[in-house]
C-alpha cells in the first residue's frame, strides 16, 4: 500500500480558498489507459461518503445528517490513503470522520471532462441529431412489433432511435385496440390525458376535437396546452383510408429552429421569447376541461438547447396576452416557421399494423384529408408516453447491457 498525503490541515486550522484554488483530490488509476488520474473536489467526496452514517444503502440515497452541521469553508482532507491493489481510496477528514471509496464507484463519477461527457451522452440522454426533410430516408428506422415485445435489445434500440432522431416506425403489429397499451407497458406505463389513455382518431359527426374530423390536419404538436405535455405520441393504424388522402406528414421542428436561428435570427428570437396562449376547452367522455398554457413556439433552456416546440393552429388560443406591438411581428415570424415546417415535411402513408411513434416535444406531424365510405372507415388508435419513463427504461436497458459485458 502506498501513501499519498495531500492538503493536510489540522481540525482547528481555518482556510479560505479562492474560487480558482478549490482543493481537488487526484487519484491515480492504473486502469486508465491515458494514465490520467481521476479528479474529485474534496467537499463532494465528504458529501458522498458511503459509510452507514452518511448513506442508506437500501434506498441508494444520502442521509441528511451531514447537512445539519456542514461547514463548507472548513471541511478538508486530513489524511488520504490510496490502496492501488484493493482499489480503494481512504480519507480521514479534519472533523475526524473516515470515509472509503471503491475505485469502481469513483470511476463512474470522475469529474474529468471526458468522463462527464461520456456519462451525459451515453447514459443521461443521447444527443439528438436534427434532420431535414430530404434526410428522412437516412434517419428513419423500422422495428417489428413482436421484436419489441419479446426482445430487450430491440426495445432499447427503439427508444434510442426516438431519443436521437425523434421518430420510429413499428411494423406488423396485430390489428387490435390494445397494441399501443402493450407497447407503452413494455416501456413503463401510458400517459393519461383529458382524452383518456388510448384514444381513437376517427371521423365522427359532431367531433369535439379537430383531429376527429376527416379534414386535413395541418402540422402540429399534440397538446401544447399542457404544461406537462405528453412526450411521445404513438399512432397505430387499425384501418387506413382507401381514398387518396390520409397521408402522414412529419417534420423535425428542431431542424426548422436551426434554420431560423442561422438565417432569420430576429424571427427566431421572437418565436423563442413570445409567450403564446394554447388552449383546449370542451369535454370528452363526460369529463369537462379547460386546459390553457402559455409558452413560446420554440422553447430553449439555459444552455440554448431546444427543449420543446409548441404548434397547433386549432389549439392556439384567441386570447393572446402580449403587448399589442408584439403581435404582428409574431405573426410574421410564425408564418415563416409554418412555411419552413411544410417545406421540410416528409410525407408517407401508414398501412394497417403500422405504429408511428415520435417525439411530441420536437416533431410536428399532420395528416392530409381523406374520405370514409361505409366499407372503409379510417381508424387510428393513439396513446402517449412521457419522456421520463422512456429515458428511465432506456437507462435500465443500457445498464444491464454494460453489466453483461
Ligand atoms: C392527432 C393526429 C394523425 C392521423 O389525432 O392528433 O395527429 O393520422 N392524428 O390521423
Ligand atoms: Zn460517512
Ligand atoms: Zn396529432
């Protein structure tokens, strides 16, 4: 066992470190091919001590005791020991507490840029790749329903495809009402909305929702009027229209946002900053609802990444709570968005047994108009999943795959 001592401070010593000299513990790791040590801020190691006073194994969570007296200015390593053979880091702290950390646990949490990027891309969420309408054939992927039901690798690949490209087509599903439910149950569970769990898209006289007409359904995201908008839409074709219509349209609206950002920065700014009122008012199955939510068309996070697109002409409220001077510029920017979204759309017609699945926070989708006859009534069964549930299943599959290796 060899010893390495760093930053020894007596318990009573007082140190105030500047931001750029925060104590970093470097742990040599012989298994690292580049010969780079792992790196950990000392206070983080103290916070993440794995002893039974600090950590409850059965719930895999930190115990709160430390936080009752945590002195963020004074906490320091008093003595440090690295057992390279056993691959354990031992630390004695200046408050007398002792901790030990196995390398296998440390490696996964190494603060090196390489490890953090690896974790974020290969475990947190795969990086989305945006696509134009002409690239559709390159990115589109098909899965067989039975494979998804019986094979975890296929299931994982479907969820990965959804995360990266935002769409996947499932083929050869039985012509049964509960297919969408079975798929959702493979992932976790269905997301219920004011239209229930499964919903049937069929032309109905006196329909309460615009989609339940045979008319063309222009490009839209589903349910922009919810703060917690359903993340993934599944549309199972039970019966397709024999009429020339009933085609699906699909556009990666993150690609449209890229075009706006690069070529029309002012319109991009307007669409990311103007709060739009979205609404769905009515009832379904005796449930009365008044759903409204205010949110821009293009939503970006603090890092400038797209997190959500909202768009639906019928479900944009006539209430528009912005300064009147903002209105016409918003319409001009929105008209550009709609034009680009149509230019970038890919058109195809699903067959009975197809399940179209896509990211409802990112893609806009639509349908051309159609005509039913007595013998041929177009019937789509829809349902939703939430992204939290999708990513969770994907990570579990990802985890078990790495454990198998
Ligand atoms: C919808 C919808 C597509 C279709 O109901 O929101 O997008 O093919 N339907 O009918
Ligand atoms: Zn502890
Ligand atoms: Zn829709």
